């Protein structure tokens, strides 16, 4: 990967930032015209350079002149992660050479990891997006101290000294792997000393941090302006606990490794505003019909504009979004979603075959009690049946039986007679390679 410093000094980076600043005030019509031009540009590119689309459009006899409006995005087929996996070489440009491009792999937490290839231009635009949305909240990567808590690895010699972080310019890079009840004081002391303006993390990681503060009854005041989270679904229960524990606003950014879409809140709303400069977002029903009604949920389909090496067009992200209002006080004419309700894998199937969102149930602190539990995982391989694994705090091992019974009773009340539950203890639950923690292992096919 290219070092960030080299990207920030690139003239294209500065030009992109200027473009994002200017275009955020465009009219709806100007946005539509821009996106239409980008879709035509993509069509020309993939028809001539990407094997999958070369064959597809040749067989369908489709021409650029067939693209008259944004609705004509339908000339492209919807593709899934599994389709791209099976035919990965066909989605890369002709004469692809690994040694001159870059790759990132999507989290295997969803059960289907995918390697995405891109070039320097795509990386520049990706970094410009981050600097742009921070600017919306009067922040700057290069001016203010910040803390990053992801899956970064820390050298063993530092870990032995109870140092679970490293300083990188204006950022204190902390590892999520050692965040637990034994080490939380070390983390807090380091953050207080560094005096960050904001924290950047993943929902599951900062939620774990907040939960430790909640369980241990630790009150803090770090004078944070914001906590930014990305890469995962953030539900209302998590948001409330994190904001209460850290006494600051949490900013949920929709972004994924695939890099096709970016959605951010604004100063007036937590709703996600999807940046039209990066891609086209579609919200579709299971029958692939466009969803227009506010408050209705659908599958998020992404068409990215920035990656010419491995273009993702009408890519089914696996995310479920709730349609938002047409306008916002910030006056950005962007597509708005009220929330990302969760990935398809974040649903469990009841005995009647109905999908039930899991997060609102398990993160409901009015009805649930996760005290004395360090980690948990829910597994489903049969409809109507859930297996719950609990990693109980070492200092509370003597309470294991009581914790198991209490957890089962509470979950049974929440789920009612639509599920049968088994609750067991385990000594260790593994996190993913990038520090994510998936609380659901769903083996069933889910249709929202």
C-alpha cells in the first residue's frame, strides 16, 4: 500500500478534496447528470476492458446509447460476492498485473471474504473521502490528535510492558485484541495522556470498550468531540450505550472495503447521506423493485465510480437499508437512508421461516443483562433454533451456572415461543483477522 503521507501530497488528492467540497452543494439535477455521465463512462470502460462485461454486453447486444437515464442502470446485471468469487478473474481488467496494483480483503466475518484490487487513483479518492467527511464536523486528520482502535497488531515486546498501542503522527493506534477488563485502565490512561479530539473505530470494538466501562461502573470524561465508527452495523442500543459511556456523539460512517459507496451523517442528523461523487446507491426489494416509500427497508445495491481495475457494478452488498427522507437541513441533495438495519447475516430465522433482526434483541439493555460475560456468540443452523455460547469472566467462574440460566431466561422472554434456545459456556471466542467480532454465525440462507 502507498503511505498516507505520499497520498496526501499528491496533487490529485488536493484536487479531489476541492471537487468534493464544491459538489456537495450541487442541485439534484446536477447530481443526476453527473452520475449519468459516470455510468456511461463505466459502460464504455467495462465493455472494452473487463471480460465479464465484454461477454455479457456482446451477448445482449447493448449499446451506450441505450443509457438515457439513471434508471437504465438496469442494463447491468446484479452481481453478488459469491458470483465475483467464483469468476474473480473475469471481473478484473484485461492484462491485469498484481505487482502494479493494490489489494484489500473484505472481512471474512460475513462468511464470504472477497479480495478487491485497485490502483493509486482509487486510493487517493478513498482517502479524500475520509478527510472530506471529517471536515464536515470541523476536524482535520493532520491537525488534531485522534485515537484509532481497530485490528492493528502491536509488537510483543510492547504488549509485555502493557503497551497496546503505537504513535503514528497525530494518531494513537491502539490494538483491539487486548481490550478487556484487565487492561482497560492502561487504555484509558494512554488516551487521557494523548488528549485526542476524536476516536475512530468499529462499532463492535468501541461497543466492547463502552460495555467494559458500563460493567465496571467507570465514569470518564475524555473531552471527545466525536467517536467515528465504520465497517459494521451500528444499532440504536449500541449507539445509546457508547454515547452514554463516552459522553459524546457517535458518527456512523457507511463504508466498506469494496469502496463503492460512502455514507455519512451531517451536523443536523444521524441519517446517512450517500456521497453521489463515489457511486450510485439503489435500494431494492427482494424482487429487485425500487423502494421509494420512507421507512421501508430494502437491499443495498452499489455501483462504484472510482475503481477501474475491478469495477463493482450493481453489487449486492449484503446490507439492508431503511429508506430516508428526500431532504435534510444540511441542504445536501444526497440519497438518504435512515439507518443500516444490518447485514443479512445479522438476522435469525424463527420456526416459521421469518427473518428476525438479532441486534435489537441482544443489545437491548432494558431486557438483557450481559454482566459477567466477556464475549458471546449466537449460532444458527436450523430455523427456530439458536445456540448461544458465553465466554464468562474469569473472576466470575463460580457464577457460571447462574449466568447461563439468567441469560437463557432473558433471551427466551425476548424471543418468545418462536425459538428454542440452548445456552452453553466456552473458554474462548475467536475474533476475525481485522479485529472485528461477529456475534452471529448464521448458516441459513436469509431473504429480507
